[in-house]
């Protein structure tokens, strides 16, 4: 069976945290053995302090790893299960990466189509390529209901009102400047049909997106309680576009 892999988020940060954890633990051990004879009263406290710092780095790396490998799949299922699917929806996943939400939506379709769009930055997600997304779609048995494109969330290459459902997961926060993130939300609004459903799962800026949607007149705006997946503030947001 083909292996399904939705990637490790922020792989560079996970590697940095892991290497710093190992370094601090190694330094703690070395300094303990160096000081235990010449300065025994300081050897243990110093080693323990450094070890605690190293373990803290290691814990953060572990949380980020488990968030990527386990938690985000469960979050996806909770969000997608909140949508009343007919099965004929035209779905867009903005920043689809290796297809986590894209494929989850495609599994709920019968005659509909799920389109994923991304800029494929490997710093955001390990192995972040269109080919990886298509391979996951094939492994999940939904490749005929999935379409992959390259494009920017700030200028979506689709006509107004093209989609019944628009999804975005762990993508919009990668846009550095607030005006450009707001532009991405406006683009999502533009391509979403009236009464269409919107779901965003992201870090840091979810309430910012909710405020923008309020200004656009969206209904049934729901922001989830705060979690600390990836060791940062994380929330999901769902809303419905007005008629």
C-alpha cells in the first residue's frame, strides 16, 4: 500500500529545537564531569539547569512533531464533520500543502470536485510539492476528485463565486504582512459562493480573520477555544457567507 504522509509542519524549526536540545544535554553532561572534582558544589546545579533547558527544547520539538503527525488530522476531521455535505460541492483548499484538508474534503464528495492551490514552500511543510499531494490523493483513493494548481492566496486564479466551500489550514499565517493576509481573506470571500461555507485553521491570526469576516457580513462565525498545538496559539474558524 502507498504510504500516506501529510508532512511535518515547520520542519526547520523542529530540527533547530531538536539540535539545541541535544546540544544542551551534551553540554550538561560534559560540564558535570569537568566540574564534579574541581567544583563539586556547582557541578550538579549547573548540569541540572542546562539539562532542564535542553529538555524544554526537546519537549517543544516533540509537541510540534505530534501536532503535525497526529493532532492536525484529528482537527481536520472535526472541522470537516461540522460541514453539512451534499456531495456535489466544488471545494477549494487554499494552501493545500500535501493535501490534508483537500483529501479530507474529497472523501466526502460524490460528484463534486476538490481543488488545492499552493506555492509549495518546503520551509512551511516537509516535502511540500504538488506531486506529494497527488500521491496522497491516489493513496487515499480520491485522485479522480482532486485537482492541484500553483497559485497565491492573495490573488486566487478563479472567477467570483466559484466554490461552495473554501478551506485553509496552517497557511495564511505564512503571509508576513497584515494587509496581505487581509487581502487573502478578501480573495477567499470573492471566490466563495453566496451562502458558501468557510473554514480556516491557523495559528496567531485567526481572530483577525474573524474580524474581517464580520466586516464582510458573514454569518454563523465560530472561533474555537485556544489550543497550543505547535506550542503557539492555534484556533479554527468557521463561517457562512451571506446570501
